[in-house]
C-alpha cells in the first residue's frame, strides 16, 4: 500500500507576489508551486528511468519556470481551462486565444488573457475576476526548497 503524504497551502508567489498554490510531498521531498495569476511554476521531483541494461535509476528534476501570464477559458458547460505561459506571449498566442474566446461554447464573462511582464499585469482580453489580485503573506519556507534526499542508483 502506498501512502502519499502531502501538504497543500497557499503561498506568496516568488514571481508576482500574489497568491500561489504549493504542494509539498514531505515523504518524498517533492515540491510543486503554481501561480495561476502570472504563470510561474516550480517543480522538484524524482523521475524513475530505466537504463538500457534494465537497471532503474532516479533522475532528480529541479526546474523553475518564470511566468509571463495566463489565460483562463471558461466554458458554458462549467468546465474551465487554465494555460500558464512560461514564455513571452506572442501575437500567435493572442490570436489562438481570441479564436477560442469567440467560440460559441465559451463563457466570455469567465474568460481572460493576462500578460505579466516587468512586474506588471496587462489584460489583453476579457475581465479579471474580482479576487485576481488576492495576496498571501505566507512565504515559501526556504527549507522546503532545499532537497534533503540525494539521487541514488537503484
């Protein structure tokens, strides 16, 4: 039986300072931070790989992706899609969003595209929800961002 032990909490986004979600698996020392405001995300996890000789080894992944914005696409059926931009938002991204935004299935009141550049948000399409600029004073504990386990060949 596998037991996954996780602490999920709201934290201050290291990129935009608004509210982000952190998921910390303390038994495996894995961390995931996602900001649905600016698009920032951080991942630290272990990926199990099989070598050509059949032996298994763990690959340690530690990546931080700067956020450049998000789009939220609300559908009339109640489903919502959120896309995080870890690259600069291009005209092509904007055109693709507008095509989806103007679709009959889209609930435009619940959809928006926002860019985050140089510390500022700029709405490209739609209207941000009232709670968009929610802040959080809970900083990410620096100890959580330091891995305690080392990579080992199995």
